[in-house]
């Protein structure tokens, strides 16, 4: 069984939910990323989404745009990102890593070369924001050959027939976008999310993570009550942005721990 | 060998061969589906077509003429140069024709708010104009650098009641304005229509923009026949995103005797790397919702472009141009900033027409091409816009303080 399937099975069987933090690879500099990934795990992360920096992050709000810009100042490319995962794997063989990014850097490397390199580096899944199912056949077949999970977005605007089409391709989990907007937006309607998820589940074989705009323990707890996984990105990236270099890892770890605690209290105790 | 069917593209999912498609985040997929369905319905709706044509005639001022630039042709020595006078449209460029078509669609879809991206400001002005005409709220995204170099157009948009939002991310130019417009659309997708200004972006935009602008080529073809009794030997248009060029080329695709040439912004020269010529010097990739030729580095990051002309300063290009390039039906080349400036001044002095810096790229290529041809051959240049908006830029380059 894959690392992703394992972590969902193990947490859900304990009535816990999966905590998925996101950071951008190479932010604020390439030297930080692996230690920040370990800090996320130390704080209670179950799975890490690692952003591939891109010059034109169309679906991201200003916080993650700036993270991409900081990484690109250091010339961080896809090969460097895969190198970071490889280094993380040297001391962490169990925490799944999902790469998240935009199509063009992967197109440039080539689907087959990317899949091979990603699998060899210890990547578990890939979510390409601007590669909807209609355009993803080539990448999906390359990924599946290497036992990498194609992860898809679902949105409040996704009609049922598309949920079914996505379900046929999705492995690992799906990422439900909590709102109409960009990452880090501040208008999540948690009750609307809760109302949508049961309908989605009818058409899905994989667990559902919810992200976009979850910025504190209360939000994480609200999502944990209805979804299988809680995805937090912009809030963590903001913590990196606002922390001095020597406190970055500890600040990130304690922030993740507070999210973990809030989620566990909402599901295990509650 | 039979002629390829140039009118069979795009397919149902927006593909021009391997180009085009729909590469956007899931949140926008249903909005693009809705747009595709509504456009497919209204483009064949008699009342929609009638209103579009009425507005083109009475509000935009179409048809604009084809004009024989006899004095400039004589000066250059060689083929006869003809100009399709898109600069004489209301708001001074071809852009209004597309903005109008999309606004009529927005109106029928019940969208009260329209957004747009703009580079030189021509599409922003066109969108602000049609928004005022139909009583819609209008927000225009414009790169901070372009806000500086196209100040008159910024003021025009404000006069027309639009909100102009300067974009400070990335390279602060057209591509970043497009990113920001997409971010707005994804946030306000229920009440907002995105009036995209060029024949790029996700399906159905490249097709829809082409269809609205293909009136340029239909008019020009009839006008050339009337004026000269013949089709042109060459049709030349500048290519940034490629909207004026595809509008001009489309009706000529079936006329194989007519050579089609798209002219990109060569900036400081292709060898300098400081240009905006993806078809001449880029490789295919995915940006802004479609696959097409792109300016990108070895990591797949989009490269910052350079052009004297804000409207051509874009690292991508409409997917149909990528397809036409690979099919060999159109050729693509580039001219430098200096060559464009030289042609700009020529047209001012020999013909009494101040051309847009974008269109000056097409003129510059015509100036190079004409002496290689016989005097009875004909080059049709799409004069896509007027240059009043560029006088500050030109003055600065020429060292003049206004």
C-alpha cells in the first residue's frame, strides 16, 4: 500500500484526520526547505504538500506568490525541488510528499522524465493546478506507471459529472477547494463546505482533503469535523515570511502543533 | 495534395493540433463550459448577429477603409503597400470589435461586472468603453510598468468610469495583468464576465476572439478586390498575443496564393534575448490556460520580455498562431525596436498617419519586404491601431521633453 493510502488509513482508523501542511520549495532559500519539512512533521503533519515555484502562479494569492518569487530569486527549479525531497527521504522514509505546482515546469522536463525522477526521489503524489482531467492523460499515465498518485482539485463550482470523471483518475485523495478564489483568501464558509462534502463522497473512492483559506485552529477543527484531511498553506508560508531565520523552524513546528491539537480535539475528544 | 482544412480548428476542447486546450484550475472549468455553450448558441443567433453588426457599424465605425500608401511605397521603391485602417475604429484600434462582441455576450449571460487585462491600454480602453455603453461595472488590470508608460490610456479608462488596478507582481506587465484578471475571475466567477483581450487564454477565448475579429480580414479582402482587382500577395500583421493578426489572417487562410506574415517584437534583437518573440525564438509550453509557443527558461519559468511596445510585450502567443506556424501556412518573423521606430516615423512623415508602436512592427517588416518585390505586387498591412497613446514613449526615445 502506498504511503498516502497508509497515512489516511492509519489516522482515520484512530478517528483522527490527516493534517497536510503546504510550503513552497526553496522559500525563503533552498537551504531552509528540508529542515522546514522536518519541522512540519515534528509539529504533527501527516503528509507534506511541497510547492514547485512558478513565475506565474495564477491560482495563488499574494502570500504564496511571494513565496514563489523568493524561491525563484535563488533560481530554484524542478530538479532542485526533487533534490530536496530526496534529501528529506534520507531521514524520513514514511511521511508522504505530494508536489503541487503548475504545468509548465513539468512540461519542460517531460512527463516521463519527471515521473521517473520524482519516483526515484521519494515523491508520492503530484497535483498540477492548471492540468484538469481533460488535459491530464499524458501525465497521469506517466505517473501511474511509477506508482505516483495523481491528485486533483475539486471546487465549489464542480458539477457532479465532473466529480465522476475526476474520481476515475484520482488516487490518494482529492483536494476540495473550500471557496471560489485564490489560495489564502479569507472568506471560507465552513457550513457550505460541510453541506457539499456528503454529495462529493457519493461519487468518490478516495478521501477528501479541504484547503484554501484555513488559517487557524478553529478553521482546522471545523474542517476536521467534515473532511478526511485539513490542508493549510498560506498561513504557514506567512509564518515563514514573518519569522527570523533562526526561529523559522520552531515557529512553524509550534503553529502546526496548534493546528494538530485543534483538529484532534475536534474529532477524537469531541 | 489537397489543401488542409484551416477552418476545422479548434476541436470541441479547443485544440489547434497540439496547441490550445483548457489549462486552468478546477474552479474556472464550469465557467468556461458555460461560456462555450452560450457562445456556441449566440454566435448563430440572428438577433445577436444583428446587434453585433449594427453596433460595429454605428458605434465602432466599421467598415474602416483600406488605404493605398502610395507615397511611402514610392519612397521605399518596390511593392505597393496597402493599410487596413483599424486605427480609425472608435477608441483607435481593432480591440473594440472584440470587446464589443464579448460585452454583448456578457449582457445576454446576465453578467453585470466585466474585467479585463491590458498591456498598452487599448483593450482596457475598449472594454471600459463598451462597459460604459452597456452600463456595466468595469475593472481593468494593468501592469505597474505599463501604467507608467501608457498614462494617457489610464486616464481614458478612468474617464470612462472604469477602475484601473495596477499589478505589481512578477514583471509588472501584460502577463501579470492577465494572472491578476484570472484571480479576480476565479473569486467573482458568479457575477463577472472576463473580457479577454487577445486570441490567447483557455478555450473558447482564442476561437471566440478570432471569430469576432475575423471581420477585419473579410472587409480587407473585399476592399483589396475593389481597389486593385486582386488579392494581396502578402498580408502582414504584428503579433503579440496575436488578435489583430488572426483577425486579419483568418479569411485569407484558404487563399493559398496569399502569403501571411506575423511580425513579433524583436526588442533589442533576437540574439540579445531581450525581445518578445515566442514564435521566432521560444518553445511550446503551457501558460494562461493554453499550450502554445512561450518564452521560457530551462526550468520552465516564464522569461521577462522586452519590447518598446507595451501591447506586444507578452511571453506567449495565441495557440492558432502556433498551429499556423507548424503547418507552414503563416510565417513568423521579428523586427527590432529600432526598425519599428523607423517605420513609425516614416508613416508619420510620408502618409500623415501616426501608427501605434505595435502596428509599426508590421510596417517595419513591410518596409524590408517591399524592395524585394515587383512594383505591381501588393502588401496588405494591418494598421491595427493609432499611435496617439505612444507619443510620450516616442518623445522619450527621441530625447524630447513634452
